[in-house]
C-alpha cells in the first residue's frame, strides 16, 4: 500500500465502499441459503457469520483499513466474530462524521504519525534490497567477512540491507576490510557498528591438562565401527620432526598415552601428512614420543592447548564471585570461586538480590557482599547441575549498576566508528545519561551523520525507555534494538514476550524504528534447518522495522528464507494491526 495520504478515501467514498461490502454479504447469504437451511438452529448465526466472513475476505480490505485508521476509526482487525454487525457499526460512524452528526470536531486523517515513522525508518536504516517487504534485514558480519572476498557480495545479493560489525570481535584492520567490501555493494547497504559496552563476565579458570583425546566410534554393542583417525601435524596435534621419513602405509607405530596405556597406531596415509588409525581411545600429551617398530622415535607431540575447564555447580552450592580476576581452580564441589569482570558489582550489589549466569542457566541469591567477594547461594542449576565456564555472562537484574554504557574501549573505538559507520549501536543502555554521553561524544567528533541505535537489554533500560527515547530524540536519526538475549535473562523468560510487545508500542508512539534481534532463525543459520518456533518468531518480527540475523554457515540461505517470510507476512500485519489481504480459496498463493 502507498505510504502517503493521497490514498486515503474521503468520508463519502468510505461510506460507499462499506455499503458495497454489505451488499456483497447479503448476496453471499442469499446464495448460500440452501446450505444455511440445513444448519441446526443453535448454529445458524455462527454459520451465517462464517458466510459473511468468507465473502468479506475475498476483497483486499487493506486500502479500506488504511482509510478508516486515518480517521481514528476501527481498522476491521477484529471483525472475525461479528462481520456484518461490525461493518454496520463502522458505516453508521462514517455517516455520522460525513453528515456532521458527531458531537466534537475531528482533526481529519491521522496519517501524520505513520508517515513520520516511515520517514525516520528510511533515514536511519536506508533502502530495502528485496521486493515485497518494508522490513530491513541486518546481518552480523563473521570474522571471515574480512578475508573471504565472496562472502559479503553473496550476503548483498541475498538481500542484506544493513551489515552489522561487532566491535567486541576482531580489530580495526578487519573492520576496515569488512566495511570496504560492504561499500562496494550496489544500492547503498548501510553499515552499523556495535559498541561492546561494559562486559559483565566470569573470570578465567586455571588451565586444564594439555592433552587431546581421540576415540573410535562404536555401535550400541560397543563394537568399533570406525577407528579413531589422527593426523600428525594438524592444528590439534602438533608434532616435531619429519614424521613421514621412513614411515610407510601399513606400518604400526606405538606410544604410551597419558594414562600409561600402550597404544598401536596403524599408518593409513603418508602423502601430504601422516595419518594413523587406532581402535582404542588415546590420550595424547605434550612431549609424548611415538615409536616405529624398530624402537626409533618418529615423532614427538608438540605443545597442545589446555583442555577447557569448568565449575560444576548444583542447587545449594556456594559460589563466591571474586574481584580479583586471577585464574581460579576448576572445582567440582562447593564452595566455588570465579572472577567477576565488572568492579562496580562489588559496590552496587546488595544482599538478597538475584544473580544469573550463562544466559540464566544458573541462578542464585546474594548472601554477602564484601569489598573483594560476592557470596551467592545457588538456587537454580538444571536438574543435576550445570557447568560454569570462563567468559560466561553475569546478570544482576535488580541491581542498579553505576557504570556508563560507554566503556574506555568504546571511547577508543568511537572515532573509527564515527568515521566509517552509518549507525552506531549503543550496548547495555540503562539510563538517559548513557544516551547523553554518546551524543556528547558524537558531537565532539563532529559526526552528526551517524545514526544511533539504542540496545535495550537490561531491566533498567526497559523501565526507563520513555525517558531514554526523549533524550535520544535530541539527535537526528534514532532507533531501538530489542536485544532479547540479555533482556530475557534480566526480565525473566516468561516475561520476554510481554516486554518486547511493550517496547514495540512505546517506540511506535515515539515514531522510532525498531530492530528485532537475537536468535532469529538461529537454527537455520547454524544447521541449515529451522525450528518451527523460530519460523513463527521470524514472522512476528515483521512488526518491527528491521530484523537482525546472527552469523552461521547457512546465513545466505537464512537471508533468503527470512525475505520470503517477511514478504508473506507483509500482507497480513503492519505493526500490531492485522491486514486483511484477500483469502483466495484458502490456497498458499
């Protein structure tokens, strides 16, 4: 449908259109008279209403909906249960307005708000690079986008409208390579750069043993169906010495693994690299020697990476968050200790407040706060316990953390962002002061052309959203991202659907475009197969002005699927209003 007010029907034209629809309903009722005559009396009204509804939905009602909404009248979005009565009521209201029988003066068509939102959307997010949709598609750039010359052109060809570069990863040289490739695309694909914000993460754990385990594949009877296969010299198993010297296919090599077990390795390849197979599980360790049949050393295992470690946390355990970020032992029993990357937590957290770890998989309540520790009693940790690793997220949903959204690293990166990006995404917005801080920095850098997107991912950011938007509207181009990952943890998964609806409504009232983000078609991007739930989620995202996809090996296919979903849903929904496109014989055309 057109976005300007020229398509709005006059009151006289509206009355005529409604009267024509009512005439069609009467004709349909007469045509179905023999069928209705067979209906039981208690179902007759319902059956007649269904006749009316089916007849009504043979029309494209969207132009009529648009005009009715422009006058502040019902847009027919809930007409299913009382089709004819609803039309009669709306017609009577239109006639009253037309004939001057209304009690108060009206302002006329109310299209200005929607037009302003569309103007703001286009200014911030740029043009659409696909047909049949108004919702933009934002795609997160993987690290390989800096080095793979074909990836970004493929994303652009698939329909990417905005390329998102995450400053939490890679470096300025890689960002520059990504942006250069995006700028080379036709039709003005926008660049958004995501400031990392304050990282609230678990600290490091002591290194695990430097071993690599390889094991054969067995069937349900324990029989080996595929031997363990090992390539000497690959990234996971470095070796010293020219292993291929004097080694032939069929030779049997031997070693004693880290458990003291004797293992025989059969050489199956020597061309390019020496590959061996073993029908037993092998634990390779740094410095182990591999022997030929005559007892000579043919290889020595190089420096292996340490195995990742974890705390094993259960309900009832005590977890002590440390201000000191020194590596902690990987304990399997309470009490546990692990660092917390944000020093403000040790001054702002209070006894009795909740703490959540690793996207809410582990939860607890603060029992004690000192200058160096936060003692947490674990109240949720799965059925039999959960693993907590280094660099996992920590959330204090009820704690007012007195920290700026702009970190020292963000301020260092901002000149590059201001000089190269169309949009800057501000992470972990908690207050209007965070927005004012960003605006001040952009003004200092002389970057009025850069749009601002505020990522709402904390409880305080959600609770202060109107005040945050008023502060942001001092800037030229403003948008909001519903960052549902941390937001779900902060407000609770059972409240996420409600909260994201309220954000959409508040932003529509402010005429601010919204980006729907986090795990949209995530399974499809990672595995090539979507879940049914995430397809529905992607369809619901049509009510936002843009949708963000994360990286994955199937990201090009994901863009293509999302484009089709958005195109189809564009005929059914606009913001929170249902659009009544024709239902043509209930086909999937």
